């Protein structure tokens, strides 16, 4: 008599990969926190009220990630992977809101040209630009065709991005699937050339994300960086 032996279930690797990616894009919020970025001298400026509001919101920058990641790890351990994906989308929306608010705040600060905070602002420019790349790379990676799990295991939904390997029959590229680095490349292109190089956008949500990414990148590069450099001179 043969008894079927059920294999022990293993925690889902796709959900864990998603948690790790989200943890990486969280780093920019810590680098731009009030203790590392905006000095106390700004309290004497006309922007003090705006900075005060930002500090109130910034008090959540440690609480929200801890709660979200704890919930995601619990859901991952209990094999409720569908909810991990939903929380990932919610958290990306939170980080996007935080990054946008930081770009607006730093723009307002640098427009006032305080001579004693230029070093902080130049650091902020670099952090904001890198965060813009990684944040939208994560967005593209998560939304494309329903997420990494669906892309690898199916059934595949409509693709959001037309990679050349998907639309052209290239020798040696059959059954190709994009990985996280392909989406990092898309994020880099979106922040530098305000387009996605040789990759076409297919869905409305992908186009809207690129509009937001290009707008943030233009603000950081053209406005914040140029004024910071002129203050140094």
C-alpha cells in the first residue's frame, strides 16, 4: 500500500524577493530624515512652518515601514502571498508620496538660498535622484503583467511594457523573462532621458507612472540641482 507523502511547503520566494526590494527603496527616507538632511538653522526661515509639518509626517517614516514589513513577513510566513503583493502596492504608494513631498520641500528650501545649508541640499539632490530611479524601478517591476509571480508562473495578464525580447523573435532569447535589473534600467532611463529607451509603454498606469517619474526627475535635476550649484558660486 503506497501512501502519498505530501512535501512540506516552503515559504514563497517571490514574496520574500518583493519584501527585500521594498526594503532597499526605503533607505532614501532615512537618508532624507530631518536629523540627516535639514539642519535646525532652517527653523529661523519663513519655511519653518512647512518644515514643522514635514517633521510631523517624518515621524511616521520609521513607524510605517516597521508595521508594513512586519505584516508582510507574517503574511509571507503564513503563506498568504496575495496579501503580500497588495501590501507591496500600498507601501509603494506611501514611498511615492513621501518622495514627492521631499522634492517639494527641498525645492522650497533651496529657492530661499540659505547659504549655510548648501552642503545638505547637494546631498539631498543626489539622494532624491537615486531614490527616484529605485522607486519607479520597483513600481515597474511590481505592476508589469500582474507582478513577478504571475510573469514567471502564469497565467500572464496583459504586459505593461513591451521589451524588445517580447515583441521580436530573437535567437537565443526565447522564453525570456525580465528580472529586477531590467526594471532598474527602465527606472534609470525614466530619470535621465524621460523615456524608457527601447521599451514601449503599453498600459495607461505605466504611462502615468512615467509622467510622475519624469516630473520629479525634472524638478530634482533642473530646479534643485541648478540652483544649488548657482548658490555655491
